[in-house]
C-alpha cells in the first residue's frame, strides 16, 4: 500500500508541474483529489488492509493529501501571476498563422512579356543583344558616321575600355538604342527574317515625366522581298490593337533617322488624358511611341543583304512610354524608384 501511495505522489507531482493553465490544474485536482479521484480509491482500499498496517498507511495518505493541496495552491499562484512557467511548450494550432508577404513580377517586366508574346504570336523571333556596344554597331553600320551631327541626337554614355585594349570596333558605349542589333543579328541570318530585340538602352538625358536616362526599347526588323511601308503600318496597328484590346488612334509623322528611308515617327493618342493634354504628353494630346521606317539601302548592304532584291522595315518601340499608357502611369521615372507604394499597385 505504501508503495502505491508513493507512486501516486510521483504521478500527481508530475501532473501539477505540467499543468499550464488554471483549467488544466483544476482537472489535475479532480483527477487526483476528487470524490472519485485516485486518492479516494486508495483510501477505500485501506479498509482491506490488515489491522496493523492501517495506521501507517492512513497517516501517509493524509500527509500526501496535504502536500498535494499545497502544491496545487502554489502552482495556481504562479499561473495566475502571468505567463505559464513553460510557454515554450504551448502550441495552439488554432491560432491564425502570420501572413507571409510575397512579391510579384515588376510591372515593366510583366508588360515586356506581354509585348514579346504578341510579336511572338505574329511570327517574330525574339533575340537579345549586348548593352555595352561598340560605336561600329551603335552608329557606323547604321549609316551614322563619325562626326555626323545625327550622333548628337543620342546623348551617349561612353565606357572606358580596359587599359591598353584598343577595339577594332571603335569606342565602347552603353547602347543608346536597340538598333545596333539590326546588323549584329543579320550577321548570322539571311532573309526572310522577322525578329524583335527587347532590352535596356541608356542616354545622358535630363529626366522628366516622359524621359529616363535608362529605359527599355523593343527593336523590330522584317526583311523579305516586296516589303512596303503599308506592311510596317499594318503590323504596328495590329500590334497596338492587340495590346490595348481596342481601336487606337495613331499619328504618322515624317522623321529623319539615318538608317531608314523614309523615316517615320508613330505617335499614339494619349490615353492618360484622352488626348486633351497632360504633363506626360507635354500638353499635346499625343505621345511619341516609336521611330520607324524602311531600312536604308546602305544598312541592308552592311547586313550583307542585296537592296535590289530585298526590302525591309524597322521600328524602335519605347516600352516605358507604351507601358505608361497601358497601366495609366503618369511618370516614367516611377518604374525605377523601387517605391513599394507604386509597385504594390500592380
Ligand atoms: C530611336 O532610338 C531609333 N533607334 C528608333 C528607330 C528604330 C527608328 C528603327 C527607325 C527604325 P528615338 O530616339 O526616337 O529613336 O527613340 C525611340 C523611342 O524610345 C521613342 O519614340 C520613345 O518612345 C522612347 N524614348 C526615347 N527617349 C526616351 C527616354 N529618354 N525615356 C523614355 N523613353 C524614351
């Protein structure tokens, strides 16, 4: 009997220290000291003990009861006093979890993917080119010779070549447009071709709502027999209507680019102000979207293509400005400021 009483004590002590709330402690009390609890059962067995063993067992049982009541009161005090003694063991699986913040693709990348997917569906190959370019490809082969005033149009960042290395292709620059890829890509291709070149370009610009010093362009080149200006206009119109999912107003203006003849600028009615005039379109109601034209015979020759057999058109889309109209953004610089208040809107 005495052995059973000691086991009872060990179990009860353990249960009391494991109780982490007052309710749990109350359950322990009922389990061990309640009317039908463990101690009550043991006391019932006292009657069956031989006469001489009863007093010692009875005394021990009473002692244990007192100790237990004191231990319960002590534990209750510490639980009432604040946090349970062993909070690290508390696991409430019904507590709502912490929300994990998750990111998403940058709106510019998302838009670029949309643009490339439209051209891809029209049968255009998608290629990329170097951002550090030589003046040979950025200017010379595009019919913009050294010291020609047309070079001034593109305010250029020059890159210092590694010491002692003199490039046969002239100085290194951060490409000012994606057009150098017209000739580069044609070094490994023969007509008919149809490709676009999306990518970053750099200009030493004074920035404003529609000008950044680093921005995205998407070059396009199509060369085949019998390509005409109407093919250029039709392609761009279908592209813009697929992109905006509605009829869009465009305006075609003659423009000089040394690598095309004739050269055309394509403007789109400003969707931000509905053509009424705003800071983004410089109050004109139109936004210049791209330069374009029929590939100059000299450039075709530089590509190794016979201008008497083939003709082609090229265009250079301003991705950032097109994205502004697409999402209704009124300042091109917002894309590059990593401002969460802007990015979280997409
Ligand atoms: C060019 O860069 C020519 N390479 C385009 C071209 C390609 C003409 C093929 C003919 C044939 P331009 O400098 O106009 O052209 O730039 C093209 C487009 O880039 C502009 O229409 C405009 O949408 C965008 N763009 C130009 N400068 C900036 C700038 N600083 N910030 C944001 N977008 C710009």
